[in-house]
């Protein structure tokens, strides 16, 4: 059966340099007119892939707030419809098309948020976006990435949301304001923040009620203890649909993980189309070959730190271990 195929293109680059960007930083280079058509036509002849949505946008456009589509995992373009990607000019229309909430990302107050996003003025934009959304009866959702550096400031961010009465103002038009905190994955640029990853005992008590799935998290030490004899493998699989991320150099990746060399499927300009589509259909990329050959227990034994109190969800921790293995040049692929 053909699987629906979504293509997500890096048409314009991104004005930000977020320190948590899981797809990884890439040079900004605007694609040329006709490149999108070339990419869509590349896949059009293949009947095992059913091209359903044409092309979406991979990274953020200037004048937008929120995440590029790649930042919302397997859901791809659906993120626009559910409000995880916000373009200012479209705010008045969002409510009309049924969007009830829009997610905005913080890393603390002004200085930290601007620094983590890599662009001065971001924090003020987020506050302006909050007001704009409220004015159009759309609930802002404030998500905050927590680490050892910003944990106390996130308490102040929570207090700011209370001072601005965001909960009450959303309730006034029948929607719910959400404030939530999480540690994020540990891939892409975020991998470089491992050294300040939040430790289990350091999450401020005020934030715990707002922490996503806190009960399902464990310290790295606990995961190493639990996983050392685990014979499963880190798996990624396109179940119902395939989402491909395409860089401005025409490199192709699944949207499982970061856009780095060992996750690359191929290149639309230099690889033979039949071979590239075979790799897509068979999920044949170097990183997944490594994943199939190493058990989670082996990865935990070789790369896990049994003394670390850093906090992880199980899936994020397994992916972090796999990535350490992928960056270990002594491991042949
Ligand atoms: S996380 Fe999104 S907005 Fe930030 S640098 Fe990456 S693509 Fe750009």
C-alpha cells in the first residue's frame, strides 16, 4: 500500500539560532524559484509513495513566532492547523479556521529567552504575540524548556503569567491557558546542553505541577540501572505516513531525528532517484543500521553515566545513547 508522503522544505532558512534546535543549525540559503517544483516532481512518479500535501515549510520564517514544522515531530504540516506555528499576519484568521490555542516557547525572561533563541527582541515578541492572540480569542500556550541555568527564572516566568492574568483572560472567552515545562530531547543542538541538563532533585517545587509527565521521568543513573540488560533496539519507523525533511542543499532526512550526516537518506541532485526512493521505502539510513545492530542495554553499558542525576524520559534517553554511538567514530557503519 502506498504511504502518504509529506515533504517539508527549507525554503527560506531561519532567522533564529535556538540552542535547543533538534534539527540542528544549518546555513541560511534561500531556495530558488522552481526548486519546490523540482522536489515535488522527483517523488511524483513513485507509486509506493502517495504525495498528499505537496510541500510545507521546514524552518521558521522571519515575522513568525513558534516552531518550524520540523519541531513538531511526525505531525508535520498538521502543526499549522493546530496552532504550533504562528505567523502574525494570519492571527485574525486563525480563530475563523478553528485554531483555539497557539504555542509559544520561552527559556526564561528577556535576557535568557533572547540568548537561547539567538535573536534579540524575541521575548518582547512573545509577549506581543500573547496579547495579539488574546485579542482574537485564541489561548496562548506557554511552553518553557528547563535546565540548570534557567530553572529559577522559569518560576518568575510562571509568576509573570499570573500577573498578566492569562488564565482568567482565557477563561473569559471559554478557552484554557496552559503553562508547561519540560526538559526537551537531547539531540541536535540540544545535545550541547547536556552539561546543564536539569537534575532530578533540582526541579523547583513550584514548577512540578506544570512539568510534563514528571512521573515518567528518571535520572540517567536510574535509566542505566534499568536498561543495562535490555535487549530491545532503538526503533524509528514510518507507520502511517512518511514525512521527509529536505535541506536547502537537497539533502533528504526522515523527521525522526536531527539532520546530520548519519541520518541522511541521500541527496536529490546527486543520488539516483530509484535508489533514493528505495532507501526511503526500506528506511535504509546509516543511523538506523547502527540502531538495529546495538541493543539498548549495550548502548547504556557503553555510553551511559551511572553517576548522572540528569533527567530524561526513556525515549529521549535511548535516542541520546544512540546518538553518542553515532558520533563515536570508532563504530563502523
Ligand atoms: S528550533 Fe525552529 S526556530 Fe529555532 S533555530 Fe531551529 S528551526 Fe529555527
